[in-house]
């Protein structure tokens, strides 16, 4: 139950953030920083790539959808080993929320939907589900090894 609520919370967060206008975020960030030019100069020294709010916003698709996939996998497996069904349902959830968030941006004046965003969302979903499966496989192997040791004794 707690993971189902977490799935709902992550979905809500993604949908709300997908409608925030970039211009307002830029203004809010400038108001929070004492010297925005000093921060910009520091970033130019550290990273040779020009970082824009739009770039940061695009990159954030990956961890948000990875989190959605991970929490969805946790909610769908609930300690059981129904990996194939959980992966398929997680793919449907991630794809559906991605299409919904990009569709909502279509109706927003200050946001633009894009195939690139959709692909970043799907990449994050695949990454999150993959990390979950790798982590759970290690836990399962550890328990199996412990059971075999107990049988031998």
C-alpha cells in the first residue's frame, strides 16, 4: 500500500513539474542567487558545456522516470518474484505517464512537447526498472545461497 501511494506521489510530481513554465523557473532561480553571474562563471570554468535551464529540465526526465519505474516495480512485485508481469506493467505505466505529460504540455502555452523528452522518459524508465531488477536479483541470490548453506549443515 505504501508503495502504491509512492507511485501516485511520483506521478503527481512528474505531472505538476511538466507544466511549470521555464521562464518562471529562470526568474525564481535568479531571485534566489545573490550573484547569478558568479555562478554562471563558475559553471563555465568547471564544465566546458553551456548549461541552460532547458538542458537541466531535459536531463531531469531521466531520474524522475527512473524513480517512477523503481517505485512501480516495488509496488507491483511486493516481495514476490513476478518479474515479467511487473516489468510489463511498469512499461505501460512509464509510457502512459510520459505520453500524458507530453500531451499536457501540448496545451500549455509556455511548454513544448517533444519526442526527445519522450525518449528520455523511456530511457529513465528502463534504467529504473533495470536497477530494481539487478538489485533484487542480488538479494534473491544471497537468500538462495544462505538456504543452501543451511541445507548442507
